C-alpha cells in the first residue's frame, strides 16, 4: 500500500500482456515527479530514471529501467479521470481531522496552465477547487463548464463533497445576486 492506499482501488484498464509497471507504483512515481517539479512527460521519465533504485526500494518493485515518456503518456490516457478523482476525494476525506465546530474551506477557481491554444482558438480550461484550511489538503475539484462561470461550479462542488455546516471562503465573484 503506497501513499496510504489512495490509488490501490483504481481499476487497471491495461492488458496484462507486457505490463511491466504496476498501476499503483507507476502512478505514485508520476505524482512524486510532479511534486518535485516535473512539468512534461520527458521530465517525468528522467525523474523516474534517476531515482529508479530508490523507487524500487520504496515501492517493492523490480523496475530494470524507467518507463518511456510514450509509455507514461499511454498509461495516463488510459486512466479513468472520474475514478481517479473519486479515489483522491475519498482519501482526502479520510485525512481530514478538523476539530468540532467550524471548519474553513477555501473555494477558488484557476485556469489550467497550458490548456489554451491561440493557434487553435481554444480557451483555457478552468477548475474550482476546495481546500481545507485545517488539514491543508485539497478536498476535490470540478471543471467549470465551457459557457459558464465559477458560481455554479462552486455550488456543485460543495454539494458533491457533502460539505454542510462549514464556513466557505471565496473571492468577490461569488457575491453576486440573482436578478
């Protein structure tokens, strides 16, 4: 069980034939590389390659070489994003240990870096995330619909996480009245 088992319940959609890297260790290695500053598939490959011995010891694996950036890309494309989001949300909710009374949750929207393209006339994708002030953990996020704004996305996020009885902090955008 790696990272507290956050990825252990995910279903592996890859064929068993030729599968060199287990889902949970590979996904954990990718997350570790992103946390260390890797910002491309090639830098993820380099990170794993440079730390292969330590990762083998940490994960109990026997990787002879790092997965190629093409293999990492194929692996990530086969992941079910909804299952991954659900697994992370369940893990985050288990980690929260706020004292009784008020629990402060910050909601904020962000544009995803690198998701826009002026050449193809594609606007940046936006998400709204919920951050727990006490436990310093992101509880979940939801994508803002293309022809919408943060307000309905934030309301949907609060509802999907079941966060009643909390104090929410948001920016001024959320102070609008219905007309």
